[in-house]
């Protein structure tokens, strides 16, 4: 079974998570500089069978688009141009960064380790993907 990949796109860094081949468990894959994410994904897609990509959709508390929406929309357009046959699903990413930080605290990471923004982005993508998998099973 092909994998599902999740992207937590940011201005500087992009967190990426992926499912196992049975689409049961989400795992952090990596964090890459945002300007290289298309190149990274091109390489990854050439090696792994991916059926769908989830892209985080930033929203404010009231459900309106956030100030980073134009940046994400440009990335989505670039992604669609680079991978026209890949299925994309936009998912609400509210609270994923806060949940990632809380996960790091709960797992006992020291303050210095919690300041690793790349790790926060990767965990946020993993939370986004695991939440999607959980909702899919219900």
C-alpha cells in the first residue's frame, strides 16, 4: 500500500512526516529548508510510493485564513506544478506547533532540545498526519 505524506510548510523550514506502508502509523521523516522542499520531494517520490500528500492549512482561531496563507498558497501552486498527478488534501494545522512543543515537554526533552525549531516542525507534521489517520479510521 502506498504511503501518505504530510507537509507542515513554513517560510524558513518545512516539517515532513510519512506513514508506514500500511498507513497506520505516522512518523517524522525530516525537516528541510523550505526553498529545497520541492527538490527533496522529487527525490523522495522517485524512491517511495506515495498516494496522497497532506498540506497544512494555517487558520486563525475564528477559522479565517492566517497571515501566512499567501505563502502556503504559493507553495501549493508550486507543488501542483511540480507534481501534477499527486493527490493533495489540505488539512487544518491549528495548534500543531503548540502540540508538538507539549509533546517534547511530555517526552522529557531538555529545554535546549525543545528550542530545536526543526524538530518542532517535524513533530507538527507528524501530529497533523496522525490526526488525519485517526479521523480516517472513525
